[in-house]
C-alpha cells in the first residue's frame, strides 16, 4: 500500500489510514513449487493531497547516523502497525474466503517461473489497469522477469501492482511490493540532477549551471571546447547530455557487475587522451538526439564533491532523501544498508536463452525466415529461465559513503512508493501559483522545492527548441506525435534494450527482407490533427540485473514508474509496461494491449536472430583459440593512458590466453582471427552462452568490431609484441587509420605503471 499526503505522526494515525483504504486487499502469488506467499498485491487507490516537506527542511549539520536511526524506527513502527491491521482485517473476514482471478494472456507451461494471481475486487471500471496487469503478467512469465513493481499517480490517485518475487521462487522467496528496493539504474539521473540544482541555489558553494568544467578540472584545458555550441563545456551540459565525449563504456562496464573506476582519475585520463566524439560536433547532431554519457554525470558528481566537500551519495541522502522522507531509497549502498534493508532488497537476474538460440540456429542453417522464428517464440516458448547474477557495483559505497562517481549516473536503489513520492512533489511544485515560485527572502519554499523549480525552468528553457531530447537528467518528448514527423522526434521510452527494434517500428522503417509486415506502433499516437501536444519527461534504466522506466506528465499531473530485478535482454518488461501505463485512458488502449504482446515477441525474435548471427560470425571470423606457446609474445601489461591498462596472461586452469582490464577484471578468453607474422588479430568477444550468466548481453555486445584487438610490433628476437590496437569507442576506425596508433593503441609496459 502506498501512503502519501505526509507521513503519519503516530501508530493510530497509520492504522486509521489503513482502515480508510476501501480498495486495500490481499492476494496470493503462487510460486513454481506451489508455495504461497500472502502480501498486499492488488492495485490500490488513494487520494494524494500533497507532501508536506517544507517544514522538514534538512539542516546540514544533522548526523546521517541519526537519519538512519529515525528511518529504522519509522520502518519498525510501520511494520508493527501493518501486522496489527492484518490481524484485525482477517478477523473481520474470517468467515469469507476471498475470490481471486488469474490474469494471463496465455496459459503458461508447468515450468513457468512467474505466475501472478490477483484479486477479483479490482474496480470494474478500471478495465485499463486490468488489461495492463494482464500484459505485464504475460511479459514477465514469458521472458523470465522474476519480479516487477509498478505504480501510477494520476491526478492525485495512486495505483500499484506487483508481480513475482525478489529472488527465485522457493519456500522462502519474498514477494515483491511497492516498498521493495530495486537498483533503479538511470532513473538515478533525475535525482542527481536535482542535487546539482540544490547546490547551484546554495550561495555558499559559489557555482552555477554555467560554470565551465575546465575551471573545476584544469587538466582538461583544451579538451572541453564544444564545437557544436562554439563555447566551453559547462556544468549543465553534463546534465543535458550535450557533451562531445567519446564512448568509454567498454572501459568501465564489465561482466559480473564489476565497475573498476573507483574515482574520476581514469575518466579524466581518457578524456585528456581521446579526441571528441565525431558524431556530435554540429548543432544538427543534437536535433532529437543526445550524446548519452554516464561519464558526464560521473564528472558532475566529482564537481559536486569538490564544492560540497562530501561524497555525492551523502549529499543526496542529506539534502533530498531525508527532507522527502524517502525511506526506501539508498544512495551509495553500504554494508549497514544491506543489513538494514535485507528483507526488501531485490536480487539481480539475467536470462538463459541457450536452448532458443540453439533451436533458431538449427533453422537458420536450413534458411529459416523471420516469421517462422516469430511463430516459434509466440506459440512454443512459454517461459525463459532466469539466472541469478552479481549485482552492479555502481550502487556500492564504503561505510563513509565514498562511492564510485559512476553511481551518480546509475547507482541509486529505490522503491515504487518512494519514486512516486519524488515525482508527486515534482508535479506539485510545477503547479504552484506563480507568486509562490519566488526565490527571494519571503519565499516559504524548501530547498528541495527550489531545486525542482530550477530544474523545471531549465527544462522549459531548453524545450523552447522542440528538437531538445534531453535536459537536466530527463529525456524530453512531445506527445502525442505522428511517426511521419520530419525530422523524427524521439518517442518516450526510446531507451534500453527494446529501443533498436521499437525505433524501426515507430519510424515505419521495417526491413522488407524480413518477410514480415511491420506491426502498428501503439504508443503516444496523434490520432487527430486537433489534438493538443504537450511536453512529457521520461527515463529508462538498464544495468546488470535491473531494468526500470519512469514518465512524468506535468500538465496532466500523472507519473508512472516500473522497476524490475531482471535484465534478460530479449524484452525490457519495464519499458513496455511503463509505456502502457502512461497511455491508460487512450480510446484505443485495449486494442493496443493486444498489440504489445506481439510487439514484444517481435523484439525478442529480433534479439535472438541477432544473437544467432553474432554467434555464427564469431565462430567464422575467430575460429580458433591461440596456442599459448605460439603467442606467448602477447603476454604482458599494456597501457593506453594513466590509469587505463590491460593485462594479457595465460590462465592456469585451461592454458588459454586471457584479457583483463586493470589486471583483475573479468577474464575474457582471446580468440584468434589471423596471424600475419608481424601482427596478429584476435578478439575478446565472447559467446552469449558465457556472457549472459554474467549479466551482460546488450546490443553493444553484439558489435564484433568493437572487441577486436590487433597486436603489432613483433620483436624478431624476443617475439614479444610492443602494442595492440583496440577501438573500444566503436568509432569504426581500422588499425590502418592514421589516427589509430596514437589514440587507441595500448603500449607494452616494461618498467611499471
């Protein structure tokens, strides 16, 4: 159950709220082994009267440990009240057995992992929510999402539903709830952008949105001039994804959740070393586009830490989470947080696709067409097996809250109830009377509210140019829209693992060679020319073992959030369910729900087809494992720039040559392409059979060229290679490009790093 409108002052007040919620009821989730867990599961509806946080402004000298103690105390009181309410309610209903109905689109097989049973007491006039839950249950069951929580705020009324469990179903599995805590991935960015706005508004820090990055990091002088804007890179450009930074993801995002960049020194080193991103150097390159950069947010976090003198996670806790009473949200997860929230933390999952890839590859050798693969997934596959994976280290921090700056881009953990609280306050601030939006001394606004106004003003200023795609940590879009718009705007939800193929569908650009008619795009369509368009804010999130989606429609006072504990890559369930919830109320909504099931199946089909092609190309282009005795000259340590290095060694267990970032990262086995005598081509690309159980397997991993390395400069006597070239930014350059040797060449280190 979601409680909004200010937190209760006593157990009695909390009980009164529970007893007044007419639509509150229990449901049961049946797990794979027949075990039944009882938990509040149905969509709940309550009135939102506004969060009173202005009287709870945080004073910076308050100790964070006191905050943690208060959180524990409130949580314990809430749990005691909840249990008392359950006992009273069950006594009142002891003679009545609640009726339930199962909402599912297709009968799952016996081994289906996710099975959702929901109460029959969903209001009869809420057909759209029923249809949404039907689709969500179908997608989770079919594509291996272990747990999902979703919430909708609509003009003050809250509705939530939950599917599955926080871990693999079993005798002790915990059901999901709106208070379950998930890694929210890039839904972190709007929260962190608010932290920057609060810092900018605080005169003690002497900084603003236009502060130039080179003033904070003199070592970047000469590397921060924006050619597309004709000026220097500023703090707010980092939040707007309007940098010209090169792609560096492959240097810090690794299998098994490893995030090796503990501070910004490796990032600064890379930015000093590499040239700007060639794709983003003109104003036109940012029309309906953004140079999406987690590294930009990491740099903004470093600026916040320099100015405030505290870790970014501590700043967020003290200046945002405490005043908003977001008690189920963690910025910089410490060991004490892990213990405190143990019963609510979601585990992380990927999905096994081995059997389906094997099936499709057997057909591909016989000339299978796309339509046959689609029918196989739609009619034969009832469930995909989830695999538990190590969670992303982006969320982790030491007990002093010192955490990786990459966490400011994708490391916050939160719940549906807390995020709806955040978005509700954001909407409330937007609708304040104009005479209350003053920043002068007479203002009664809290610093959180002033920060939100600062963010909203910047977004409004950016959105004057209707080609703006991103501002202050939010993706921006105008809805409803037509797919015939030129240039084509970004649609809400154009993020994450679904984006590549949904993009083609939205644009009406479907390959004719697929021998299959393109599906109709069901979301955010402009049905009539007289329909008024409006700006909406949204974001997707994808990290190892987690996907998420949010959308805030400020004009209509509506917000949606969906969190899952699974990233299986075939289908991003959070993305689909979130877009459906955001379009509830549309005249053709029920028909669109039916289209979504086929659309999701089409996305999954395309992903599996791409994996099949990837596996075939991997085996064809890199057919063998290098014999260590013949390639011992590859072994050694190679350095690109300060703090950026790779070790090549021979693994004792199987004798293979392995590639490791920073000497202790994931062990990528090297595969051989061609030995040309003085040079040799290999790859660190790895079969999806091995990668998916480590939590990675996205579209960037399907680009073979991005993982090819070429050893060069073989010494005729020692037979050692002096360097290797790796185009980790996926620029498309080759080793023969004149700019490659200097920019993407790792040099052998002989005298220490």
